[in-house]
């Protein structure tokens, strides 16, 4: 028995709808991941700035101690 072209077309169209929905959801996941990565990088950069500032303060304090000794 041959496959009815109308049934085959309906099945293909239904699968296309599912694939299109999956694609849309995947694009949203990518956008969410990119935003999270930018947020995380901002936190990392802020921590680096704090650590650098603390290092500068420690060096300055060390130099002050040496000068007063």
C-alpha cells in the first residue's frame, strides 16, 4: 500500500512545527547563556580589580614600614 501524500505532508508539517519550536527555544537558551557569561565575566573583573587594589595597598604599607624603620 502506498503512503498517502496528504498524510505524509501533514506529518512533515507537524515535524517542521516541532523543529521550529525547538530552534526558537535553543536561540533563547543561547541568549540566556551569553547574558550569564557576561554577568560572570563582570564579577570576575570586579574581583580582579579588588585584588589589584588590595595588592597596591599592601605594597604601599610595606614600603611605609620600611621607610619608618
